[in-house]
């Protein structure tokens, strides 16, 4: 096989991990733009089972509910998929484990780990980060409010940046909006809003 044919035969998969508590259009805009810029076959929104950075600091919604919201949100978004891989594995969710499992499931695929600029600056604290560096290419997207992104922070990573529209949207703000009865419209995809209303998620008991 010619080298170019070998290359075109390799699947190109993006991994956007998160708590998605709840999913919002910032996540989707990042996923579709990175997919487009880097010609990825698909981008997986990998829903953390127990996000190790967040457990203990605040209550995290049930993983099945967060996954269902992501599934609803990607329904009208070709090339972007919800992944239950970390929920199926159970326990604390470490990206290093997820990447090993994705390599097993998609043998020979090129994996692109997508993170917002806020996350890019804390990668050094991640579990088994040295192992991750060798297994994925990193893609950093801009995020308003994130500390100035210094490429020097990412020494040892094979990384690129993708510029996306600045969207000052966070799950933290959305949880606050829901709790205080303010609208989530156009910040969260409609299908996900319908589901969270159906399940009465993020509302505070009166
Ligand atoms: P929280 O406020 O609860 O931390 P969040 O909005 O940051 O929620 P996460 O699930 O923590 O959402 O983020 C998952 C990934 O998506 C991270 O890499 C994060 O940087 C990225 N991301 C989240 N929101 C945006 C946004 N508005 N623009 C760009 N990237 C984003
Ligand atoms: Mg976050």
C-alpha cells in the first residue's frame, strides 16, 4: 500500500472529555470546529463517570442523566457522538485509561485530545500524563476567561490550536441559571433542554 493510502485509511478521532453538567453549545461549537479544521472522522464527547477534579468540591449530577443530555444534544450534529466509555468503566474517570480503551477499540486510529484553554494549563496534574503525551495529539481551543495560553506550558506535547468563536458559556453558569429560574435557551441545544425539563434536572426544590 502506498504511504498516502495508509494514511487515509487511518481513522481520525477527536476526544472531548468533560463532566457535561450540563452540555452546552460551547462544547458543540468546539467539537464541530475542530472536526472541520482537522478533518476528523468524528469527535466523541466522553462523559466523565466520576470527574476526579470535581468530586468532593461540588455535587455532580448523575452520570446517566449527563450522558442522556449529551446524547440528545448531538442528535442533530453529524460527526459528533456521545461516548459512555467512562461510565461503562465506572469509578474515577482518567483520560489515560480512556485513551488505552479507545486504542483497543479503534486499532491504528489517530487520537486527538481536545481541551479548552482553561484545561490546557492544568494538564500536568493529570493522572499518567507522560503516557498520554505519547498516545494522543493535543488540540487546544480558546475559551474566554481562561488564563493566557502559553505554548511553553505544553512542552512534550504534539499539539495544535484551533480558533473557535469565543463563547462565554459554562456549565457552572447554566446550573446557576436553572437554579434561579433564568433561561437556558440557545445556550443548551433544544433537545437537551427538553430532556432536562422532562427529568426536572437542575431545578432546586422549592
Ligand atoms: P464547569 O463550569 O462545570 O467546569 P464547563 O462549561 O467548563 O463546566 P466541562 O464539562 O468542564 O464544561 O468542559 C469540558 C471541556 O470543554 C473542557 O476541555 C473545557 O475547556 C471545554 N469547554 C467548555 N466550555 C467551553 C467554551 N465555552 N469554549 C471552549 N471550550 C469549552
Ligand atoms: Mg470546566
